[in-house]
C-alpha cells in the first residue's frame, strides 16, 4: 500500500511539473526558452510566424513637403527582395527600382542622385525623407508621413 501511495505522489508531481515550452511550437527555426519563442533574424511574432519585412509591403503614397515650400507627390511600392532582410523598392513614378536592407524598423536606399530614408510607424504609416542631389545645384529635401493605400 505504501508503494502504491509513493507511485501516486510521484505521478502527481510529474504531471504538475510540466515544462514551459512543452506546448509551444516555434516556427521558422525559432527556439523556445522559458515559454517564449526566440526568433531568428528576419522573423517576429509570438511563434516567429511572420517575416519582419511583411509590414513594409504594399503601395504607399503622400505629398511630401520640400525645403523650398513645395510639395512632392510620391508613390512607393515595396515588395519582397531576394533575401529575407531585403526589400524591392520602386518609387518616383517607377523611375527608380532598387533593393534596400532594413533594420530596427527603418530602411533606406541611395540611387541615381536620390536618397530615401523610411521609418515604420504603424501598420499604415511611415516617416519618409527624400533627398534629391541636383547636378546643377539646388538640392531638394522633402519629408512627411506616407500612408499605405
């Protein structure tokens, strides 16, 4: 009887001591540590289920205010780039197409005398700054909030 009682106590203890990662399945190579998924670079979410770059994808537009008190209408199309940490950027009425690496909710590019800097604010807004290098002088600096269409 004493042996049966000991087995019952040990069984109850074993059942009540489940590990915090027993019911957690991290995705995309994530590993569980004390009940929380640690995601590899390029992934985020409770279970590492989302690519970080997904939040940037789509068509964005705005009228940016420029240094000469004018407005610059811009459209930015963001697609997945060739690598997990890259975006394919098409902007300025499709005159520029390039890739950009992103980190810490920001990405930038520089091509053909144009530099673009973007910071992700929410699911539908980014800070944007565009700088145009003019070969004849008169550089232009435009900035503002762009919105997801």
